[in-house]
């Protein structure tokens, strides 16, 4: 290999062209730190296959985005919390929606009673979306929305309200989770059957590729797969396989690979097994780069560079001795950073009990800020690269993932997309996750795995002096009143007309529904009305129980 072709030379050229932020890149003792360590002929960050990071300069040019997840009560309540996050130094927003919204139900639906605003913010109409982001410049701050089955509708509301506020859709930056496959596999917040849901995902990919160059159309999510009980290797394999499925979906729609792949992103869990999590992230980057290049023909580096958001593990938090969750979260966040994450949410200490209080959320953000500004771990890219242990774990993670890819490829007759859908229809994914969750619970119950404060070191469990956030029936009543007012003011004839148009277009699989969804929300059609209209065409999914 010539010097011009060496990984070190490729890395050096890319590093020199990056904009390194103003910082003192040395230890506290004044020892200067190189941006990367390792032999010249070894893998380097920013160089294919990106095992050590997608960018040559990594955090020397830009720290990860501190994207804190928030949402509760009404849109006005959450808007206040968003502004507090920004004031405290958060530089990205992430929106949590309540259960009715996640299931495409209006707040006044009988099924919503008692759940409105409880686990996230209630969004029924464009009016709520306007309140949610009032006074926030969406042309400057990026926004993530954790929504899946109704993702296209909520996305339409987001676009409509931004443009009413004077921010054209082409300027909007952020991420729509929009990962419906993992809903059938793990989280279970589905509405339509899998194939019909994938049509909506296809429409959002095509729409954003054409009109929203700064927007990530999908955040392919392993987080919920892991929270449901999957192992780290299963989280890696199922998530990346779902990513391949979305790639094949877009290719089937006639989109060139490099027109959409750079705007696909990932969302991984940061669990408590420190080194295993770091190996998982490194393996994910390597696998994605190789498959995108060799199987799907990507040419652009950006198409092959897996970028991901990380959230610390909610399932690792305990209601017992909740203050020690701060330590768990710090360790998990550090794994995300050492694994090269592009953005990070740190869970609050009280989230095993309720939605976080303002104080708990601030401590969680401060945890990231300590890692970023006090520990110096961001000065060197992939500082654990070359560790015999970490490299072996990375290779083993990749090997186990490839076994699952091979199974899904065979199941789908040479198509990962078809393999993923058939795996859902045959309950293969659900069964694997259930088995892993059962084995983990047995280990806890038998004392083979220790959870501090749960099955050992329980002194202090009797203390209960933590203030938690309360969502009241009055909050639900305020949302119902808000919805009633919006319905009373809108043009009902216009709503009926656009819903009829939507039903007609939904029946034609060749039509992209995003323009009509934007039109429908602009008439203040409700989330439930729009979802019911599409369900009349698509049908509703009923899961067959796993026996």
C-alpha cells in the first residue's frame, strides 16, 4: 500500500480539512494529546469502514449534541420545559409524545381516558404543534420526534407549523423516528399492518430526499428492542437489519442509494455493560459501511457513515434508591461517548417512578456536560481502539449479527426487507426477544446478576423522600377543552373534503401521501381523524400471540 493510500494518510487529509473547535487538547497535567492513536496502517476514524468513528476529527471539531428528551401534559407545559433545556445548555430538542398520540388517538377518544399527557405531551391538532414550539427558532435548533405509526401525520404538523412561523421546510434540521419495524418487534405501538405502514415510511423518505436536505427521515431504533429484553448483539443485529430493510424499501421505490442513505440515522441504547456497549457501536459502523458499499452500491462516504443517537438505558434504572441512578446514567453515557455517538440523551434519576422533574432533568444534562468539559475523554477519537478486549468484543458482535442477517436474508428469499416483514409475521423477532428477556430475568431472580438496591445492597430502600412530577386530571381536562375549541373554530367542510381526498389517495399505492397530509393538518383535521381515514383503507394490525 502506498503512502497516499494508507489509512493514516486518508485520515490526515480529512482531519486537516476539518474545523477543529477552540480547546486545549491536553491532559490536566499539560501532556499534549494526539487526535488519534494507533499504527499508521491500522483503521482510523473517518476512513472506511469507520469502525473508529464516522469523522476524522470526531469531537475535536464538534461535541455530540446534548439532545434531552422531554414531553408531558399539554403542549404549553412542554414548551416551557424545552425553553428550560435550551437555557441550561441543551443544544437539541427531543419530543416525547403521550400514549394516545403514539397510538394515533385523539385526547377525547374513550381509549385515551386517563392517559392524556401522562407519559409525554398530548398532540391532537396543528394548534398543539404551534404551542409546542412557540418561541423556538426551528431554523437554528434541531428537533427529534419519537413517533412511529402516526409519524407521517405528526411530521406533517411539524412542517406546517414551522412554515407558518416563517421557517421553510428546507431549513428544518432534525430527525423523525419513523421506525415502524421495531414497533412490531418490540414496542407494540402499531396501528396499520406492516406492509401498509412501510408505504408511509417510503413516502416520508421520498418526500424528505426531495424537499428537506437537512432532515433525517428515519431514526432506526434499537433502543426499544433492547428495553424489551434483547441482548446487545440482538439489538445490534435487529436494528441494522431493519436499516437494510428501509434501504431496500427506498431502492424499490426508485430512489438512488446516495440520494437518501446519508439522511438515515440510528438510535442505540447505552446499557450498563460498559465495554460490550462500546463494542456494539463500533461493530455497527463497520457492518453498515460494508453492506452499504458492497451490497447496495453506495458511492458517497456519507451514505456509508453510520451516525447515531444514544439514550442511556431506562430499563436499568431502579425505583429503589433512585439517587444511585445518577451513577448508572453517568457510566452508560460515558460508554456512548467512548463509542462515538453523535447525540446523547441522559435519563433522569426519577424516571423509574415518573416523568422527570426539572431538577432531575438538569442533573441528567449536567452529567453530559461533566463528561464533555471535565473528563477530557472527547479529546481523542476511539481511545479504546486497539484494546485486545474491545477489539475481540467488536469482532464477536459483528459475527453474531452476521448470523442473524444470513437467517433473515434466507427467510426473505434474498431480501432483508422481506425477511424482516416475514420475521414479524411469523413472530420470530418477538420470540427471540421474549426468550432473551426471560433468561435475563432468571439471572436476576437467581442472583447470578446483581442489581444494586434490588437483589442486593438494599439498605436505604425504605427511604422515600424524592419529589416526583405529577400529571393531574386537570391537565387532561385542559387538553380536552383545547381540542374542543379547535374543532369549533375550524372549517368542517374543508376538513371533510381533505379527508375524502386522503382516503382516495391512500387507496393508490403509487401516490405519496405527504403533501395531502400537510394539507389535512393545515385544515386542523385531528390526528385521530386522519389515522382513522387511513385505517379505513389500510386496515388495522392485530398481533397473533406468541405461544
